[in-house]
């Protein structure tokens, strides 16, 4: 069309969740388009042309959604808690068909393998309470670097844990590329104890306290944590699925006005309303989403192979609805799937059920729907015109 000029330009990194998208810039001299009706009168085709252009552009956007790339980072780490086996979580999730599922959804999948986390020697307990601070700090720093590089390259980054202390690293690395990110934390636990309020001393129950700016005067500098920098404000995070909160965590959530939806809230409001309010809180402007999903958010009947199960969790339908809605925003930029522990399943069936559930959650974040994941079909096939007449069929028979 003579009146249409267009060019493809890279999307600015800070403005979208997926920097590998390409925006099409149109410059249109719409007044150049005129038609003549049956009475010989000149008519503008502005509205028809704009409708056609929207249809074509929406088609480009829909196709583009299916061509993103995913970087998968295994984080086989367990020192943020005391139970052995969670370091085998990445292998269990991959074995449940993760890579094949993502590829079938149309993504280019780059499995970057597993990070190798060293055990820091002489890693003494901090204040007789916090365990393995140097080892956890180093592991989180290594993961932060890996996530930063993956997101900076243009991939959606998927981290497979490992315990939830790793979220300190994945969110910190993500924030280095996308400082305006938002976080949806799906978990039975708030994981917002400080090193001074923790009862267990396990750092998988503390990562959020290191991330929140409002808590920095309450968080001591742990050995191994000098690299950390708070990157979230209280309005940047929403919790979903809480049902096991320590007294200090309850104080923090209430007195710092951190948005959360407990299982009681989900029962009362319904999961649809919970997600609507979550997006009202976080997406008042377009910005990337970091989803940090602890498998123990689900009821233990669905996800038994995990370290800290709590009765009364999410149903399958509620959990999948959460991730479907996150996918529908088009703003998912990074995700953690953590706390799958294959050694804690009583049977192989329990381990497989937990691992497959983790894969389903991830896949629905990337476009798998309960109507089925379909390839794009432009049109239905038509019957072949060459067929036998009744007489020819009689002769053949």
C-alpha cells in the first residue's frame, strides 16, 4: 500500500517483560486512501482500513506469543533448610517431561543445565540460629548472576529448585535487568522472617526479608550476604495461599501493609476475585511479573513430596487458574518452581504426582490451557472433489 510505511524495531528492555519481542512502528497517511461508492461519491476508508490493520496486527501479536524462548536453570540446592532430597528437585521435574512440554507449546527451550553450588567451609551458624549463611549467600549470588544473564539475553527465565531460599537470588538477578518488576509469591508460608525473628534458623523461611526495602533496618548483615540489595517495595509483592505464618511474619504482613491472600481469603472470595485483586495491586502499569511458586502451596494430597506440607492448601483447579491468569497477562518474565523433594514421597506414585503437578503448573504459565494446547490452524480442510459415483462404487464392489 502506497500510504503505508512500517519498520521493525527492538522493544526497549525497560518497557516490556520480554525484550526479544519486536514492535512494528506504522506511519500511515490515512487520507491517501479513498474509494468511490456506487453513486460516484468519494468516501474515506479510514474505519475499514483501521479494522483491517488491527486484525493483522493482532495476528502478529498472537503468533509472537508462541515463539518466545525459555531458559531453564537447575538450582539443586538444599542448605536453606534441613531435609535432604530437595536438591534432586530439578532432575525430578525434568524427568516428568518439562522440556518436551514447553517445546510442544511452541517455545524455543534452552536448558542451561544445573548450577554447581559449593559448600563453604567453616560456615558457622550466625548468632547461634541462622544456618549455613555463607553457603546460602554464595548460592543465591550465583543464581542471581545466571538469572540476570538469561533475562538480559531475552529469555523468559525458569528456575528449578531446590529450596525457596534461592528466590533471593532469582529475584535479585531479575531485578537487575527489570528494576520495576512485580512478584507473585504462591506459598503456604510467607518466608519473611528476619535473621533475628526466625525460630528454625532455616534461610528458606527468610528470603523476602532481604528483598524488601521497608525491612532493611530490621535485617542484620549476614556473612555471605554483602552482595544483596533490597529491590522490592511492599507494594511490589502479593502473597497467595498462605496458611502457616509465624508470629513475627504476621506482625510484618499486618504492620507493613504487605498484600496477601490466605487460604481463608481464597475460600471467601474465590480464586477469580483473588487474581483480579492481585493484578489490580501489581499491574496498574505494565511491568514484568516474577512468579515464585512453592509446590507446598498445594494441598499435601496433591503434592506430598515436599519438605513442609500444610493441610488445607490449593486445589489443582485453583493452582492452575492462578498460573493461567498470569500467562494471560503476557507479562511473565521469570519463574521459580521450588521445594519438590523426591526423597519425601512415601511411594514412587507420590513422587511422580508431585513432579507432574510441578510440570503442569509451569506449562500453564507458558500457555497450556485446560481446553487443550493447540497449534494455530488457519482453516479447516475441505473434502477432496474426486470421489466415486454410486455406479462406480457398485462396479467396484
